C-alpha cells in the first residue's frame, strides 16, 4: 500500500486558543518504505500519526491509502479500515492486565471474529520474534515496561497490517532490544511492502530508516538539522 498525506491540518482548541498541531503536512510513504519521524515534544508527532491512521480526522487536507481517501470516512467505516489495515503501536500500551500475553496480542483478531484458540496460535510467531515466546501464558502484570512494549508491538502486527504506524515503539527498551525491534519493523516493512512511519527519539532509527523527517511546530522539515548519532558520521 501507499500512504499519502495531502496538506493535512489538525487543530486543537483549548479555551480561547487554537493550536495547529499539524500544519499543512504533505508526505507520501511508498510501499516498503520506512520513515523515521523525529521532533521535539509537542511538535505534533502523535497527532500526525493518529491522523495518518484515521483515528483523528483532519480539519483540512486528506489522507489517502493507495487512492482511497480514508480521512473522510464515517467513524464506523474508519474503524473497520483501521481494524483491517492499520498496525498501530501507540505510546500508551493499554494492555489487559487480567488476560495472558497471547490473548493481549491476539485481541484484534478475536474482536474481528476469529476463534481465540486460532488467534493465539497465529500470534505465537510474533511473540517469538519479539522474544516473548516463553512468556505467552503469563499476564502483563509480571512484565517489565520493555516487555509490555513488545506485547503492544506483537498486538499491532497480529492483524497482518497493510500500514504500520508506531509512536516511540522503542521508548522503553534498552539499546540492544531497541535495535532488534527497529530491525524487525524494517524487515517487515520491506517483506510486506508496507508504508511505515516510526516516531522516535532513537538515533538508531535513522540508521534503519529509508528516510528521516523532522517535525517542528506541526511542520515537516527535512533531516538537515537532525543530531548525528554518537559514533557515526565521522568515518572516511
Ligand atoms: N487532545 C488534545 N487537546 C488539546 N491539545 C492537544 C491535544 N493533543 C495534543 N495537543 C497539543 O498539540 C500539540 C502537539 O501534540 P502531540 O501531537 O502530542 O505532539 P508530540 O507527540 O510531538 O509530543 C501540543 O501543543 C499539544 O499540547
Ligand atoms: Mg507524542
């Protein structure tokens, strides 16, 4: 799939003030392309991602998946589109603490009508790729934050998404795990020809990304001012 944002504007009103969280952003992400999106806190990264994934409706502009306008769908159709097409790794994981890790990862499949046993079987390889295979029957209460984050990633991938959107997916992971997860996302993006946007503070993400963009005050700039990761950019 190809994901396209055309002149997207998203405002929030608080009291008498209006914030342009996303300010005329145009961006096309090709099938198989992974875009790393950097930007200071409050620059609109999460809002951009939610708008790209049809969770928020833009005030103006449009979001297209292939040539279908997904930003103007009524909520019921937008929900179905998200369920069938979008893998979201949200900043807050919202795991169900009383369900097992496998059931958490399988929730979208079960909600879409798949028998739970089959859904658990399907998510097992994802849990294994994310280093959680041994713990599939545990509940999230016993997991570290990094492990919870990986369950959320497995959940995002379980419905075989056509578009991947991840909001700081490695924010709670140590450096090694973070590199593994970024490479997994990159490999998956290529294997399945998904467009992917990964919001991150991780300099490592620039290394695996096909393209790096920076958001400032809701506006997209190129990566000209991106700080170089330590130890790179000094070679011959
Ligand atoms: N639900 C909301 N209501 C009002 N303002 C919001 C809301 N969500 C975000 N904002 C504001 O929009 C701007 C962009 O926020 P956000 O997209 O969360 O940025 P980032 O993810 O880069 O930190 C910030 O000024 C933030 O305070
Ligand atoms: Mg954010």
